[in-house]
C-alpha cells in the first residue's frame, strides 16, 4: 500500500519559554523533529510533508539539506485538523496517509510500520495507549462491541461533566493512518464546536465510523514511546528515558555502564567487547570504542575512534581524533580534530594535541601542546613544551623524528625539524632544524649576582 506522511510541527510551544521553536528543542543532541522524521523515514514514504508555523523559517532551515521533505506553512494555526488539511494538499489521493506529531521523538519505526500495515482504502488505523493517568489526553470511546466510535478530548469531557468518558484510560496518541482520498474530504467537514474553538483532527474518527470504515487499533505499551513534549520538565523526562534505553542496550551487548542513569549518547556509539564506561560520560557524533577500552568518569568524546585496550582517563575531552591500541590519554587531556595517536602513545594531564600525529610509543605526559606536528616513535616530549605553529597568519609544521627527547619548557618555532635521536635541552627556544643525534640548547646565558638586594617598599 502506497503511504504518505504528514508531520505536524507548527506549534509554538509556549510552555517551553524559549525563543527556539518547540520541535527544534534538543533531545540527545538532535531536534525533537529530527527523531520523528527518522522514524517515519524508515517506512520509505512516497511523500513526507512537514506542517510548520511558529518559527517556520528556522525549522525549514534546520532541515534544508533533506530533499525528501516538503514543507507547508499553517497560518493561522487553527488546530490539528486544520494543520492536517494544510498538510494533505500536496499529497496524491492514492494510498493512505500517516499522521504523526513532530514532538513525539521516541516513537519507534516498527510501531509506525505495524500501524500502517492495518490501514487500507477501507480501513482507518489508530494508535492507542492505556495509561494509569489519562488526564489531559483524548479518550478512546468504544461501543458495546468494542469498536471505536469517537475520540473525546479531555477538556470537552470536563466541560460536559462526562464522568464515564473521563474514567476511560485508553488514550489517543494522535498517531493515525487514514485512506488519503477519504481523509481529504473528511477534513473539510470538521467544525470548531469544542472547548478550544479549533478544528480537532480527532473529529474524523466519528466520521469514519459513520461512513462505514473499519477502525482498526494498535496499542503501544510503553508510554514514553508516544509521549509528547510541552515543557522543559517533559523534555528532561524523555531525555532520561531515551538515555536509559541506550544504556540498557549497551549493557545488553556486554558493555559495563557503571551507572545507566549517568551516561549521555548524542549520536552513535559502537562498542566492542568488555568496554568499561564510568559515570557522567558524554558521547557525541559517531564514536567507536574497541575491545577492552576503558573510559574514565566525566569524559566528553565526539567523533572519535578508540582502538582496543586504550584507556581514556577521567576529565578528558576528545573530538575528531583517532586513538591507537593500548594508548593512554589523560586525565584532563584534550585531543582536538586531526589528532592521531598510534599504538601505546601516552598523552598525560593537561596536554593538548591538535592536527598532529604521534607514532608508536611517543609520550607527552604533562602540561604540553602539540599543534600541526608529526611526532616519531618513542619521542619523549617534556612538560611545559609547545610547538609554536601559528605566526599570526598561517599555520606551520613541526616534525620531531624518532627517539627525540624534548626537555621541559621548550618552544619549537615552526617550521622546524628535530632530527632523529636528538635532544633539546630544557628551556630552549628552537628556531632552526637540528641534525640527527645532536644536543640543542637555545637559551639565554645564566647570570648570578651575589648578595643582591630586592627592592624594598618605602616606609610610610
């Protein structure tokens, strides 16, 4: 069956108290709308229409790179029925149309696929959920035979003092699939006779029953899957639910997650066997951890590949880097984009590496900076030493060949090459390339003045 999708994303989200449109509020590092779109994309729809309104230009710009999306603007915003009528305009009559909200980020693709499989030209499919507290939700009203006959919004049931309806715990999720041609016609018949004075999409359910369409229902057991987001409290709750599910999945694959309530994955995290992740770690973008990798507490790792047996000590920040097998990083280390560490490299506390390669066994253990550098095997790079790679206009390369020893507090002024096996004495400023095996010392002559008196403050 040919399927099209309408994603309702026009709401302002007043309770968010944010200038950012509600559907652009972040969950796990991506906008809420991005999560919903990813789920519907798995169905490979013929057309996906996103109905936007508040912050329309901002929302459209955020997804401008996705050519599969059609954006239509709802103005004025007169309820979900009106939004759906706006959204269905560019959709062909053939097949069925799935309607989802842009602020239900945890809906699973398989849930949508199962619902869509129930619908056809004579069958309307509705996703429901039985909840402990249905306050605020539309109720699914069934006849004596168990068939759905209508949906009653919570505010309308209150206004009518309809206690029987208020006692129903089966709620409307606002996710449905309808025959497209029939839905287009039904939307023209909606009226604003309700507590909100808006065109409710739920009004088409009663029409379907009257028109003789079969109303099939599917139920979802996990409330978080269909939970919407209206304020920062609900957003935080869904973030917790999302992260906990990821943690459970990781643990199910054999990863040791010390506290599943204190991990944040904001992208894709792939782990080998016997990986250990301590508390409060954040993973962003695409991160790969090899077998037996250990990640210490409070690390932030973005777009990184970390090979087997590497250890990332606490408080380290890694981005756009490659860490070789058995390497040690941190604590308090920073690997910036372009950092590539080979096997058994050591990067210690308060060391920063940017756009540099370090060959097997190289070490920079304390308080150092390596930028735009090529470091050979077994180099020992001293505390307080830096590569001066920027002249105010251009970046320059530093090459440190194998088995070089760089003393403490040295400045290597690029472009410069330190020859293999050489030694640079502590406190040196090196501006010229050195020969292999040479000792290089570049510092001012020491002067000592005997019996020197420090200046004294004048007495008042």
